[in-house]
C-alpha cells in the first residue's frame, strides 16, 4: 500500500492518512481483513511522527473501518455501511467532476477553483442553507 | 497524547550583563512527542537548552526535566543520566578514533543499545579507524548522534542536529528520530530546517527575542492558520477585522490580506456581510507562520 502525505498543505497529516486509507478501502485497493503496516513501520516508511499514524489508526478504529488487534496490528474491516458510503462517495465524485468541468468551461483556472472550494468549505453550514 | 510533561519551566529567565536572552519562559514539552524548537539565530534556543541541562544557571525562574529540578545539582546529575544531549558544536575527543570513542562512551551506560549502535554505524558509514579530529563536520555530527541514540535515553535533546548533514544524512536522521519516538523516547530538538520540522514534529515552539510566541501542535497549525485575501468595492473596513485570532492585517487600496491563527470562518462571514467582492482562503505553511511570527511588530 502506498500513502503519500503532504506536509505543506492546510490539513493535519493524520487526516490525510485517514482519507487515503478510507479511499483505498472505497476503491477496493484495501480489502476486508487485510492487514495494515504496524504504527512504527508505517511511521518510518513515511518519515512522520508515530503519533500521526497512531492517531489516524485510532480514529479509523473509532469509525469502524479498522480493527486493532493487540500485538498484531491493524486490520481492515468493511461493513455494509462502509459499502453504501463508498457508493455515495462515487456519486458525489461524479457530480463534482461535472461541476468542475462546467467551471473550466466558464474559463476558471484550476487554482481559482481550488481557492473557491477552500473558501466555501470554510463557510459555516447554516449560512449556506440560508442562501 | 499524554499531558505529562518531560520538560516544564516556570518564568525561566536568563539575563546576561546587558541583554535578556530568555524572558519568563513557560515551556511544557509533552511525553512521547516530537517537539521542535524554532527561532532565529540569537533567539535564546541554545541558552534555554543549556539551562535545562544545568550547564547555565538561570537568573530567575525554575524548571524541571523528567521531574528533576534543573537547578538542584544532585537532581541535575540524575536527569543528565536519562537525557541524551547532542550539542550544537558536537564536542568530542579529537585524539580518539571513531571506534575508541564509541567504546569509551558506551562503557558509561549499562543499557547501551548495541543493536542501535551497529545499525547506525552501518547506515552512517562511519570510518572506525579515523581520528575524530580528522572527521568532516557531517561525520562528526553522525558520530555524536549515534552516541546519543544508542544510550536508551528517556529524553533526547538535540541542538540543531541536522546542521552539516547532506540530504541523505538528514533523511537518515529523521528516520532514526521517528524510530526512537516509536520506542517511547521523547524528543526535543532545535532546528532551522522548517521542511524537516514540518514532516516529523508533533508540536512546534517558536522563540523570538527570548519569548515563547507560538506553542502549538502542527495539527492545529495546519487546521486553523489561514490567509484570507479580500477585495472590496471601495476602501476596505480594516478595523472590522480586528477580532480574536487575527494576527495581522495588510491593507492596500481596496484589498485586505488577513493572517489568522484561528477564527477564519468568522473573518469570512464578516467579509460577506461587508459585501466583499472576492474572498480567497489559503492555508499557511510553517515557513510563513514562522516568518509572520518573528517579523517586527
């Protein structure tokens, strides 16, 4: 499994790792029951603090996507809910792709689209609903 | 995360004849974490580290390392046994060979990690027969690091450990730091290399003119620090943005650039309420946070 963390973006490294593991499960790159590298191994491989890996694993365990077995590491645990979530994400991605395509047709540059997304994501949910 | 601190100082102060090197420093370094200590040259980093190790006497204030008082000579002895320190200038005996140095130093420590010594000796490609005084700066640093890492310390204090290392050496150093951290060693290191700090540190402390200006987890820095660029139809209402979390505002004609350490959402909401025609948000890297922090205010 290959993960790539970007230290310079505005997102905590543990969240990046969580997303990449989730993504790998959604796309089927990681299967039910598959074992992930140990905290120390993955930390050394990615050259990040072991706390980063430990936090990502423990949050994913909390979400039910990983199962931590004492002494033997982390295992992927795909439940039905994860599958339906995977479908939802697939649909959302298609809609996003359409939207981005339209914005590009309108002449917006990718960098401008990215910044617009950043700004809108920071909008509190309630205000968006009001508009 | 454990709340227990391996380094704790209260109003730690060091005044040299005419200059305050460290001013009322309240530092708390967490156990099992990798903490980076940043600051410009002369900000007081090395002075702080030397006080923690009992090599310099504080003018006032107090501190403890692993629970031992730093100013108590007897306790200081105990703490030095459990803390491995790599100094900025890496002092070693020049007349000894690399091999003699390793044998000499290891004899002081009953739980010396032979496995760590062997691994690093191989990784760092140290020449066993060479006299220490003939080593290059990078090799000297590697030898000093090996001696510290093989000691099985509870806490590692490193003063600019990557100085003089080439990119391969830096990568090996970072990997070793991660491995040590995974074994439960707490790490406190000063550095000018923002890029390496950004990769491995859990916590960042920024010292400027002897004062601690930032003490935050990198997760928080990444999540909350934002630069918000705003464009208004007319002269921007700068004063409206002086709210909690806004560290700095730059204004130019109808534009405002707001640097926020938190509350970016509130800034954006206010911008919309004030009819900003453009709102752009960008995360701020550690380099920019550092530069903004140490800028003259």
